[in-house]
């Protein structure tokens, strides 16, 4: 059975770009978790206040609901979600099998990306909080960690090359975006 792919990492790690490319390449539904935050949580983050575990719980549950919906439709998703803590990933796993792709570029690269992007609610001032919160994948978590500094298309190729067959379950890797 194919598994959901979850692209994780701190803000500015390249999750959205890589997730969009992966979803297009695999013909999977894309779930962009940034779009699922409540207005209150977006306002908190935009003002430089980090979210608490309690703040994140309804957001994580919304993602789980969407993953279960995809399962009911007989499809798998690519999720773009910070999933900073192991406990957050545990919540996501309640929706079914997951394969995590942790993009972990160096801090300078992430800081530059955050400072140069336009229209995102996450300020660079919250980067340190996210770095302090980020828990790397445990050895027993199904996934891979990549530096995330390569061009997005190259990262997608690396990810696809490393995916175990149980993640894909016969999916056609020859797809190109828009096909």
C-alpha cells in the first residue's frame, strides 16, 4: 500500500517548493499545511510569537482529517508541514502510513530564504524558535533527511531515488508535471 509523503522542516527549508514538485511528479494530492492554520495562529506567528503545542493541535488534527479523506478517496497525498516534533509526526501517523522527507539546509541558507520571500506570515525572528523545536527523524521513523540546499528539481530526484517501494506501490515515476 502506498504511503503519504510528508515534507518536513523549519520555515524556509524549501518544503513547499519540493512538495509541489513531488505532488505533480507523482500525481498526488498536495496538502499545504501553512494554508490550514487558523487566522489566530497566523496572526500570532506574524507578530513574532511562536506557537505552543496546544496552538498546533487543531491544525495537526485538520491535516489528519484531510489525510483520512484522501485515504477514503483511495489516494495518497504529499503533505508540506513543518512537523517539528516527533509528537507532531506521531499525530500525523494516526492517519496511516507516512514517509517523512526532512529538508535540513544550513541556518544561513534558511535565514536568507526567509528574508527574501514575499507574502509569507512567518518572520525571520521565529527561525531560532523553530530550530530549537525541530527534532530530527528517529532511526525508526520511516523517512530520509536531506540538506535541502540543492535545486528543488534535484532534491525531488534524490527523494524519488531513495523512496522504498512500499511508499510508491507501483506509482509511475515517469510522470512530469502537467502530464
